[in-house]
């Protein structure tokens, strides 16, 4: 950093105007820190998923629309299935000819069976069935590949969609519920399509082919067999309409149960310490019972379809056998024709029964698809503009008449004006819900202002692509986020393509190097899933090293020392001091001892800046900052004196 920026740190502190003297505002609806998970009932919980019946037909059309890129392969599959169905449909008629050869020789003419003619018939039937098997296998193989590629694209769309969703979407979405949508529901769509698509095509063509052959053999018996169709359709529609809501409720309850399990597992230590295991177990049993009832009801009701269809098919079989026998005795039909027709009647009811039995799979898949579509249809962030920031960025941040509220009916920030000069440190203090975190959210464009503008070096942040903007900003949060990798990997996360020397330099500058060598594997130490093999202070130092490596022009520190002990706080403070050097810094703090050296301290209450100045000036003013200071230090001194 240049000497000029060092001079700016001494001579150009941040200034504010306007907001400090504005009219009082209503109780601010401050958002909890950084993407909290909404708990319990109320607006935003689950985004209303499953609360209304699934729109089956529109959702099914949209789901099938995802197969459109594979239409060439689907056409090939349709042709294969059609040819295979013809082979399968002609087979019983060919076998009926063989039966007639035997019957005529043994019963009618009392002559020897013509085994040459019979063998030709049997070989033809064998060739037909073998062709049917090969084409069906190939069609099934292709359709499975089509489904997997389509689901792959859907997963990719969901991933890209999540990347483009605003922070407010995740604020109102329990984490386990969202995970269930992008994992369980997508997997269920894959299984449903894989198990139903090829079968539906095969059954539909079989139904058509068999119906043609039945009318060819006997239109009288064919009309009797057709009675099965309206009965089957009526049963399927009647039962399906009652099971669909239960399938939607099943996947809704699955998402809520996953959310509850994830929450309980993440906070296992807290649950144990406060003796809430019985309460948590009771909540789990209640939600599990709810899932059981919905799942059992959906499967039971939809499972009735197949037994009913078997019953209807058996009745149809009996009627055809009796009427066919009468036609043989009357001479209007051969015994081979009746045999073929009875076989066709079985083949005719089987697709209807199979289609009915797949209704529950299809309903479950469509219910999952609608939950995924809700994610895909969520409102995205506003498109990025093509503006650019100056190079290099000096770090002058200005709020100009900024207005913002999370809820239209509850104002939070109104006509805020603030200037942070390059290289200055701006501390933001105030009670919970005052709007401190909201300020940095607006700088990072996690949320967009609703009035006024925010500029960096005179450029409106709304005119700059979010990626470009955030590349210039480093952030250290109270909640340390480390992923399951080595310490080296976690530090290197701050800069793409970071060299080993850069990683080590960042670690030494932020005191990470001091404790890493005490670990068995040094920088190659693998951080476990919960990062429980490191202390809170060590984790915080790694996050500071990560920010140091990114070399940001603007730095945001949000309660970075609130979760560490006093001794570790000294190291963290030194590391943050090096990190803040020659950078415009915004420090959110509840521990006032950590921001005494700030160039300017902003005191916020109800979304407005009520005081500004340095530490000594604000104490002398005996205002809001003075009261905060007294609540932290004077009370402690009084208790010590009394003791």
C-alpha cells in the first residue's frame, strides 16, 4: 500500500451527515446475522411448499419438457418399442396357428401331425419373441441414459439457480428443506422417470397392438374386452386424485424432517447441555409420525389400484373364456383362435394394470418435480450491469441518502449519509437490531438499496457486477466457516492460484504459523467436518489469514473476536491490525474495547446513526455511546469494588 494511504488514515476520518439528525423511525426490523435459518411456523417457513394440491398435468408437462433435448433418442426409442410391440402382438396369433395344426390333425382329420409345418410356426414365434426381447432391452438402455442426462441437466440448473438467488431467499428457507429439494426430490424424479418412461411406452403400444389383433380375431370378444378400459380409467382417476395430495405432503414432511435433523445434529452439544434431548426426541417423533401417516396413506391408497385392476381383469378373462367356448362349439371360431384371444385378453389387461400401478410412482415424481420447480421459479438477483471500478481501488465508500427495509411496512434505514475515506477504520456499534450488519450487507450487495445509492471511489456499486465488487472486499465473520480440507487449503481459499509462499506469508502475518507447527501434520492437518480439532481462536485466525491472502481494498470485520478468550483476543487483534493497515475497514463490534483506535465510531439505533466521533469525543458527549460503554465497563468495575 502507498504512503499516501497511510497519510489518509491519519488525516481523513469518516464523516456522516443527515441521518444523525433525522426524525425517529419505527422499530427496526433488523435481519439476524448472515443467512440465519428460519425456525418454526410463520412466513417463509418452507416457502409454502406442499400446502396446496399439486397441479399434476401442468407439472407433468413441464417435467417432460426437460426431456426435449433428447428428442432424437426418444424418437428412436419410440420406433424400437413400436416394432417390438408388433413382434410381441403377432406372437399369440402365430402360436394359435400351431394349436390349430395339432387340433386339426388329432381331433378333426385323425392324421399324423405335420411336424415340419409345426416347427416352422414355432421357429417363427421364437424369432419374433427374440426380436422383441432385444429391441425392448435396447430401448430400456437408451431411455435410462436419456433420463440420467436429463436429470443431470436439472441438477445443473438447480445449482446455477441457487448461485443466482438473493440472500433473502435463503433467509426464509430452512437449510435442511432446501437440501431435501436439491437431493431427495431430484433423486426421486430420476427414479420415477427411469421406472415409468419405458414401461409407459411399452404398455401403450402393447395396448394398441393387442387391441388390433383382438378385433382381427373376433370383434365380439374385443368389445367385451374393451369394458376393462373405462373401468380401469375410472378407478385410476378416482384413487389417484385422493393420493396426490398425500404424496405432496409426504415430500413436504420429508424436507421438514431433514431440516429438523440437520438443525439438531448441528446443535447437538447445545441440546445436550440444556437437557433438551427428550424434547427434541418428542419433536422428531411427532414429525416422523406425520411423515409416516402421509407416506402410508399415499402408498396405501395408490396401492389399491393394482388389486382392483387384477379383479377386473380376472372377471374379463372369465367372460371371454365362456363366450369363446360357446363360439367354438358353434363353429364361428377355431380353438386356436380362442386360445390366442385368451392370451391377448391377458396381454390386454396387463398394460392397463401396469399403467395403473405406475400411477403412484408418477404422482410421487411429479410431486417432487413441483418442489424442484419452486426453486427454479424463485426470483433471482437483478442482472449485473457492465460497469467497472477504478484500478486500483482506493477504498472511498459513500452512502448517499440510502433507504432500505426488509419489510415494506417496517422502515429500517432512512436517508442515511456516510463517507468512509480511503484507509480509515469505521467502527459500527449499537444494540442488537440497530442495523449494523445491514450496512455491510448493502455494501456487498447481498441486498440492494431501495433508495439513494452506495459508491466506491465514486462508482455506484449497483452498476458493477457483483463478482467484481466482491473481489475488492474481504470479510471476517463472527461465525468461522472452514470446510473439510487441510489448513493450507482453507487459507488458499482466499485467492485463486495462491502460491505456497503467499500462503505461508499470510499465515505468519496473522499468527497462524505459530500454532500450525504444533500440529502433527502442520499445514496438511485435515480439518474435520465440524472443525472440532481446532480451538475457536485458531479457527478465527485461519479466517483472518484467508482474508489477508485475498488482499482486499475494503475490509469488513463482523464481531470477529466475540467468540474467543481474552488471551487469544490479543493475537486476533494484532492479526486484524495488520489486516486493516492501509485499507478502508468497517468493524462491527459489541466489545467496545476492540474499537477504541477507530478513526470514527458510528452509534446506530433503530436503523439511524445517532452519534459519530472518535472514542474520546463520544465518551465526553455522554450520549448513547457513553451509555453503552458504562454498561460494559463501569458495571464490571462496580462489581469488582463491591467484591
